[in-house]
């Protein structure tokens, strides 16, 4: 019996083979595997920390300049596409998949650990923490997401990483190099998610011990937690992104916000809000220096720098294809400017608020909490124990952690399916189950071989080539945007006349008439179709291939091209609701029906169409010809090749 699958063998097989080999080595040769991985990680940190710093800072500058440029007005999709999700739902899913687990795990732990390990004051501890959780990680996510969303929705290409390299590779993205790109993205994603599963499991384990639901923090307990939660995530993934993940994300954001409010009001409210204001200023006043700082003049801090800043940059990079794909998936219809400021500014502001509330509050109990700095997974719960209603707040924190855990694994399974399937939308359910089992096996086996450090080592290693790939992706995206802007700003000839004044009386009758579906069907049959047929006949006489396609309430003229996109000029009947105020206007007796119908043009390159209700047959012919002339002029310019040549499906 043949198994139905959407997987691309050239992507799925090499990826799963690599993963299986590493899992088996971790199980049967744990010490050897851990030692080799740590040595490679150390070499990466020693020789390439400068590249991590420069590349991530470049992503920040690239995103900001892009948002401020003329390209910011370009939509991720057709010009008339509207966002698929509300702004609140969009942000909820960003947080749930972007760094929800990390905020819970490090919100208290990181400032406490920095203060103790570096022997610095509260302010410096917060500055370092905010830098790690500010604009930089979201710029990494944003670059990856923007490139996939742009080429996926604007160029109508598969929503996968290889599509972002189309301006450079052209049709080669469907061959060897495209497969290499998606294989690397898939492997990076698997181990990035596994890192998060490790943090989530250890934190949940500590929380359950804190409320005496478990007796010990150990590998076996964490393995059971991973098994249970990833199984729930798989069930959620099967339900679909618009159902399970959307609902869980919105609930989780509200619960996380409730927990933050509880901590805020449990402390000195005015002082914490003052801390938030000061932290914003400290963050933005130090961001340039920190963005390029490698501690080359202060060797004593290099070990800390590699263990924290470079670790974070590598972790965020390993999550980029995962979070980037997911952000792209939910961002159709937003302009590039809206997308960038939404992805950079809003989450960064929230993160500064989060660490101001949790971090500043925790630092007031530094003498107590620093005793647990070697067990960072315990710090959140030890901190909550110092506040009123600790049992309730701990349970709430555990619920938030579980939901963040589920949404991370849920969206991870969704993304892995798509990466392994070449961007196909609807994977088979058994594939989601397979990826759920794979994530469980990877997280548990790597934890067995050397704990969380082994998972981190793999993540750091695979993040390096992906960072280089993202830099190239930025250049590819910019090239696509330049062509896009020039293409869509190419105007029709000024000599074109939409309609003349020769038939003004007939047009006045049309203006005063509220057209219905029957009228528009007659318009298509009696004016549009004959006009297209005459052009079709003339082109056929010249040896050109042209045809008329008719669908329900839609007709189009297609002029075939062998080596480029076909020319398409179509007219469709659209239903428009009449303004109810106009229906009540006694001076407009002709407006009596709730809806009217209009003939709207559409084109093969998805430009916005317009109403041609007032054109006669000859004028429709002229309208078609002026667009055909524009089409030929664009084809004649070789710089438009990546937009006009199309792609092989």
C-alpha cells in the first residue's frame, strides 16, 4: 500500500538521516558525542563570535532602513489583500512562538546571574539582559519572515526558504541548491525547537517540584514532561493553525499578562514603572555600543560573552526559519513597514516591560535568589515564593509555561511539515505525528547524552552557516524589492484614453442605473467578449497564441508566451454593498437595492483592477492594447527578468 505524503524526498530523507544518526550516537555513545559537539561549539565561538555580532547588527540596520524607505509601502501579497488576522491575534502568535518560554525561564534568572557572575550593579545587569531580549532577536526573525512572506505572497512562490533566493538562483531553487537551503533550514529548526523543549521541561520540572507535585528534578521526570506536552502539541497541530494555535496563543498572552500584572502590583508599583522608563532609556542609549561589542579589549569577559551574547544570537538564529516561517504565514496582507515596526517595536517594548517587572523585582531579593543561580530553572518559582499568594501564582506560571511549551512545539511541527514539503499548505496528519515523535526522541536523547548543554552545542553549530545564509537572503530580498518597485510603478501610456466624451448620454444613463448581476453578464457577453475575440482573431492571424477563458461571472484574454509569464487581461463581476445612507437619500431614487455589481479588471501580475462599466467595445479594445503594450515594454527590459519570467511549478 502506497503511503500518501507531501514530503520532498530530496529534503526529508537527508534531514531525517542526519537527525537519526545524531540521536543514535547520543543514546549509544553519550560521552563521546557530548565531547565532540562541545569541541566543535568551542571552535565556533572562538573563531566566529565576531561574525555573529556583525551579522545580527546588520539585520537590525537592514530592517530599520527598509521600513523607512519607499519599499515600506509594498504589501506582502496583492495590493488589495487584507491582513488574515487581527492585530491582537497576530501579536499573540508572535509572542507564543517567538520567545514565550524564554521570557518565563530567564525573566528572573538572567539579571540575577549577570549580577553575581560579573559582580555588577542592578543597572548593568538589566542593560545586558535587555540587550539580549530587545530588537536584535526580532530583527533575525523579521529578516527571515519578511523574505519568505514577500516571495511567497508577492511572487506567488512556495512559502519556503528556498523561494527567498529566487533573484539569485532563478530556477536552480528547484534543484540541488534549493534542496540544500531547505535541508539546512529544517535541521536548524529541529535543534532550535529541541533547545526550547529542554528549557521548558527543566523549568516545568522545577515548578512541579516547588508545589510538591513531583519529588525531584531529574532526567526521567523531564523526559515524561516532554513526552506528555509534545503529544498535546501534536494534537493541537493536527487541528490546524487557525484553530488550535490561534486560540492557545491568545489565551496564553492574556495569562502571561495577568502574571506580570500580579508581580507588578505585588511590588512597589510606582518604582517598577519608573524602572521601566529608565530601562527604556538605558537600552536605547547603549544599543549601538553593545551591538558591536566583542570584549576584545577586556579578555576577562570573553567567556561570559560567548556563554551569553553569542549563545543567544546563535539560539535566535536557530529559531529564525521556524519563527520566520510562522510569522510569514500569519502576515499576509500587511505592508512591509507595518510588518517591520510590528515585529521590532511592539515585542521589544513588551520585553523591556517584562524584564523591568520581573528582573527589577527579583533584584530586590538578590541576596536570597543568588543562592539559586546555579539552578536557573528554579529561580522563577523561588522568586514567586517570596510574594503573596505564592501557591496561586506558581500554578499560574506553570499553566503559562505549559501553554508556551505547547504552542512552541505546535507551531514547530507545522513549520517542519512545510519545510520538508516544499511549502505545501496541507500536510497529512501522520506527518505531524511523525514530527512530534521526532522532537520527543531528539530532546530526550540529547538530554540523556549530556543534558541541555548537548542540545545547545548542536544548536550553536548549525546556526553559523544559517547566519551566512540570512545575510545573502537580505541581498536577494533587496534585489526583489527594487525590481518590484520599478515594475509596479511603470505607468500606462499617457496617450491611452479610457473613454471619450462621444457617448456621454449613454454613460449618464449608466451612472444613474444601479447595475445588477444580469446587467453585468450582458456587459461581459455583448461588449467584453466581442472585444477580446477581435483581438484574439487578429493575433491568430499574426501567428500568436491567444485564447479566451470563460468562468462563472469572469472572462479573460490570455496571450501565451513560452519563456515568460502569459499576458492576462480579465474582467470579473464584483458585488459591492451600497452605502445605506445613500439608500435613504430621496434625491437618489435610482439607488434602491442593497447591492450593485461592477465589471472589474484583473491582470496576470495581480495589479489592482478598476471599473470599466462605462467603456464601449472599441474602448475596451484600446484598454486591452495599452496594457499589452506595457507588458511588452516590461519584457523588453532585461532588468525585470525575475518578475516577468515566472517560475517552474
